[in-house]
């Protein structure tokens, strides 16, 4: 219904375009991209906020809401000022590394300016929603213990120094794109990137007080379930919207995405059931997120069977990765960002090179490219993302710690971030 309503509005608008380029506005594609943009923003607010908020303890739920909301606002303003220009602008002689200043403040972009056959304003807004959710995902690595001022500093610096160059390399015409690296909707740019940053943050900040001996389960599974449902629906905009058109590619992407989510959920639930004798809501929704994150880089290049296999593999591997991080290494990645998004992103990025094969129902490779060579490029892209994001995240967090301090005091952590940092309670029940 949302899509039909949006499309109806768009269809009554006059067709416009660049007179000198001969490009014409495609109204159907514009309507779909407008809808997809709203869906991806819906993933962060309220989807991710509710999902993460339900996973933390009662005393910290508002801190998660505040961080997700503030990140949305800060990244939006920075995107307008310089983010879009550096990610998707023309960097001239430096274009392999970073975009240029030609589109600072969206200069020169009017309602009639097109990017392909859609308004550039719509394309920019769609890409902004990806820039918002990526640092918001990182929040899960340091939940319940980072100062709010440090979160703001981290958002500004990490978005600028980590996200924008990587986004340009992959989607803005940079050097990874020139090598033929395949990342349809964010396996490296979003999931590996956020996953390794969350792991680094968890290691630098250290464990929450009482971890791992004190029980720190979700305080509101109803909230978690609600947020998870919103993420699943919003992910159709995330992946199918990346086709940038209302076409068969978007339809196939949506189908592969859905199969990845379903298979991930079933696989995680099954492993948990076999190991512990019961299937949990937390398990099945986490499997969904693992399946979706893992199928994301491949989603536009594969068929539905590829999505099913990738999602099922994600549910199993990410489950055991979570156990390894939390139980074996005792790393307090609070909300399992690194074993779910990071590990899932790596698996999906590498397997994109496999399941893109026409023999496996994929779209195929460029002329002269074999499966082996494509998998090699995919591995390189994953390693570059891990190194770039991991190293710069260390530098950023160390600098913030020396400047404003990263972590609240022990007493403040015990009292809870909601009261200490925001002077509010999530629940006022007498």
C-alpha cells in the first residue's frame, strides 16, 4: 500500500530531466526508491532502536534510543555538508580513493538533477539511510557503558574517516569497484565494517561490570521481537532498493533476501534447540538478522536458492561464532555485533563470488572473470574492510578516550546510563 500510494503521487508529477544529457526521469523507479528509502530509515528508527533497546537491561534502554536517534541526526547533517560529496562525488585525480568537493552542501543538485533515471536527491537520501544505520549498528558493541559525549565524537569521526572512504571505494567508483568487487547492498560497507568496529570497541572499553558471571539477559523480549520484525520488513528496502529500479532485479533480490532471513532463522533455532532442548524467540530473531546480514552483499547477484543456502549457513556459523566470542574468548560485545554482522558479512562477501555463478542461479561474472578470480577479489575486499575499519577504529577510540573519556564510572554504570546521562527512566512503574 505504501508503494502504491507513493507511486500514485509520483505519477502525477511532470516528467523532468537534464535537457543537455537526454536523460529522462523514470517515475516507477523513483517511486520505488522513495519507498525503499523510507524502509531503510525505518530499520534504524524505530527498528534497530527497539531491537537493541529490548536487549539491554532496564536501566539502559533510553540510552540506546538516544544513541540511535542522535546518530540519525548527526549523520544526516554531515551527509548534507560533505558526506555525499566525498562518498559519491567526483574526486578527479584522487577518485580511486575519495570523492571531491563539488557537491558539498549538495551544491548544484536541483529537483531536476538526475542520477541515472531517478532524482539525485532521492538517490542521495537513499544512500544516507545506509550511512545512518552503519554507525548505529556499532552501538551494540559498547552498549551500557560508553559516555554519550563519546558516542557523538565517535559518530562524527568514524563516519568521516572510516565509512565515507570505504563507501566510495565500493559504491562511488573507487579502487575496489574498479577491481570488480561485488557488494550489492553492504556486506563490506555496512556489516563487516560495523562488525569489526564493534569488536574493537568492546575490547578497548572492556567488559561490563559483572560480565560474564552476572546474568545480563534482555529486559524486554516483546520489544526485541517488535524491532526484529521491523528490521525484516525494512531490509527489503535495504537490499531490493539497491537495484535502484522497480524491475526484475529488485524482485529477485527481494526473494533471495527473504529466503536468507527464513533460512537463517530456522538454522539458528534448530542448532539452539538441539543443544539446549528448547527454541527461543531470541534465537530465532538473531538467526534472522544473521541470515539477512549475510545474504546482503550477494542479494542482487544470486537466485533464491543461493539466498537459502547462504542464510542457512549464516544461522549455523554465526551461532557458534557468538558462543566463541562470548564464552570462549569472553569478549563483551554486548549485543553480538561482531559474530552476527561481522562474521556474517565476511561469509556473504566471499560467497557472493561463488553463488553469482550462472550454474548456481546467479547473474554471472564480467567477461573473462572466473569464479576463482572473483572469490579472490571478494576476499581482498573483506580483508581491506577489516584492516581499514579495525585500525582506524582503534585510533579514533584512543583519541576520544584521551580527550573526553570513553567510559562512564563504575558507580554510574551500576546506576544505569538512563538516569546518569539523560536524567530519565524508561519505565516509571510504582
